[in-house]
C-alpha cells in the first residue's frame, strides 16, 4: 500500500493527537462507523455525504471480532486490514480507526468518540442502537446527524450477499 494511504489508518493514540490539533484549528470532525465488508454504492454515497458536512471525516471500522459477533460466523468476508486499506484509498475519507473496544451490545466505539469528540456523529435513522448512541453523543456534546442511506437492492452488504448466494443456488 502506498504510504499516503497507510498514514490515514491510525491508532487510538494517533487519533488523540490528530483530534487535539483539529480542535485547535476549529475543524469540524465527522465520525461515521461501519463494517464496510463488501463495499457498495450505499457506502460511497454515505461517506461522500459525511465529508460534505464537515472538514475531516474519521471512519470507525468494525473489527473482525465485532463483525463476527454481530453478523455471524461467516463474516467478515474481508479482513479489517483489507477493509481499512480500501477506505483509506477514498478521497473523502481522512482517517480510518479500526475499533478495538470490546463490544457492549451493539456499541464498540465509545472510547474513540471520547478521544476525538467529533462535531457530528453520522447515523442512519433506523440504527438498532440509536438510543444508546444518542446517550453517548449527549455525554460528549456531539451532534447526531441522521441520514437515511439510499434504498435499493445493492445498498446492504447482507442483502447483497444473500442475493449472490441465492442466485448461485437457485
């Protein structure tokens, strides 16, 4: 991987240093989490929108361990290393942090939120953990932005995988 992309994949410690500088410079940080297991047009549109409302987009990437717990034994399809690299190559993504916090229900990123204190926390309105995430946002004075991602057959990794599997076995 080219060095310019590798530097976009950061640790929690690096995130703290970067966030401190960004806050000092009055930059608006947008935080978006996700699995990004099989990248599709819904991901692209969501990430571009996130970048459009702030100065810096930080993506919290679900770890392999978290995806397995949330999505099942056959997930992720691609490792966290590969998914992070893919995200880092996108122009609209400034930083990628692989979430290493233990999964508590459907939340694995409260610590990174406390570290970066983003201006905006981007969530879909149908997020299964919306109430818990609202409590976290309120705790750190972060504004939640709800944005319905586009509808369609190719905007969900799970739906896409089901379509591919069903098509191959029917």
